[in-house]
């Protein structure tokens, strides 16, 4: 039984998590709109999904570009008629933003993950939520790691960045929940199976 049959999922990010989520959602019957920065990676993920009989379309897209995200979401609605799931899986290299003591970290390196993650997730979540509210249903998914709550050395700005995402997710949840739109934030550990089961239950 396909848990996500006839569902439309927009996935941002062509890295390991984005690719895994896109493949898992497609395997369960969702129609995938995959957006990312690297054409070669997008094609590789799409080829795997198509070989397995899934439905996927890709777009080269910067999830920090507000106009591009809005245009892409408009295209998704035009082609599929709706959006059931929005999952932002963008990632940042740990180079220069991690593994450095806070007392030696530059302001730019500290704020980079905070600003990047918060802006990207706000832009993509807002684009999805505005359509989902009109539909009366939908799920917005963000993911973090326990560094947002458990202190650890040399984490740089990632802990504050993930804490900001959790707060942002709560904001979307309380504002959009009454319209049938859910916003959830999940830890990265065993994220693929967790997201699949939770998403299926939320939009069944």
C-alpha cells in the first residue's frame, strides 16, 4: 500500500537527506518536485526515482531566492493542482562554521548558518503555507539536530540556527494549524523513516 499515493511533495535540497527523502516519498506514491542547486545531483536522484517507476520533476533553484521559490511553487500548483508536502532539506558545509571555538569564531562564520537556515526555511515554508491554507490541508517539514537543545563544544552557529528553526516551525504551526496545515520539526536521526510515517499519518 502506497502511503503517499496521489500526494504532491516539494523537496528542497539535492544532498544526502534531500535525495533520500525524495526517493522515499516517490517510492510511496508521491509526485515529487525536487529543487536544488546542482543539476548533476538533481539528475542522479531523478534517474533513480524514474527507474523505480516514480514520478519526479526537477528544477535548478536557490532556496534563498524568494522570487525563484515563489515562481517554482506557482509552477508546481499549475502542473499538479496542489502541494501536500513541503520539505526543506538544504545543507551547509561545516567548513568555517564548525569545529572552531566560539572565542575564535568570526561573526560572519557564526551568523552564516543562522541566517541561511532561517531565511531559507522561512521563504520555502511561507510559499507552501500560503497555498496550503487555501487548500485546507498540507504538511510543512523542517529538520534539526539535538545541538539545538544539548550543548556541545565546537558547534559554532549551528545550535542557534537549529533552535531558530524550531521556533520558526512553532510559529507556522500555531498560525496555520487552524487552517488544516501542520508544521513539524524533526531531528535528523533516522529521519527518512520517521518523516515518511509521520507525513503519511498527517495527510491521510
